[in-house]
C-alpha cells in the first residue's frame, strides 16, 4: 500500500469483493493499522463476515 505524500496511509477498502471475498490484514484495521492487534482484529472481523454470509451466527 502506498503512503500519501503527507505520510498518512490511505483509507483502506474493506468492501467485500463480488460479495464473497473478504479482506483482512492490519491495513484494513480502523483502530490499529500497522500493528499486530490490527491484523488479529481484522481476521476476527473477516471471519465473522464470512459466517454471516454463510448464514451462521458469529461466535461472541
Ligand atoms: C520489523 C517489524 C517489527 C514490528 N513490530 C511490531 C510490534 O512490536 N508490535 C506490533 O503490534 N506490530 C509490529 N509490527 C507489525 C506487525 O508485524 C504487523 O502489523 C502484523 O504482522 C500484520 O499482520 P497481518 O496478519 O495483517 O499480516 P502479515 O503478518 O504480514 O501476514 C500476511 C501473511 O500473508 C502471507 N502472504 C502474502 N502474500 C501471500 C500470497 N499471495 N499467498 C499466500 N500467502 C501470502 C505472508 O507470507 C504472511 O505470512 C512489526 C512489523 C515489522 C516489519
């Protein structure tokens, strides 16, 4: 991901692609971009999105 000239990271695009591909990774985090916490949290978010798509209630 390219940084803008002012050093800020661009707003990540988290929209599901074709409704059945979900993106995770620290760069998609709203709260901890660039950190382990962001990567882990985004994995949980993407897994929940997949479960919802499958009609399964996410845990927790
Ligand atoms: C030197 C360094 C020090 C850091 N120190 C800290 C720290 O102290 N604290 C902190 O919170 N964060 C730290 N970070 C940031 C942290 O490592 C990342 O934010 C975190 O690892 C991101 O997790 P992720 O799962 O999003 O991506 P990654 O951990 O990068 O995982 C992505 C995985 O996808 C794999 N992959 C890529 N392309 C493909 C492909 N085409 N097919 C299959 N697999 C693929 C990669 O091999 C990799 O295993 C540090 C980063 C670096 C580089």
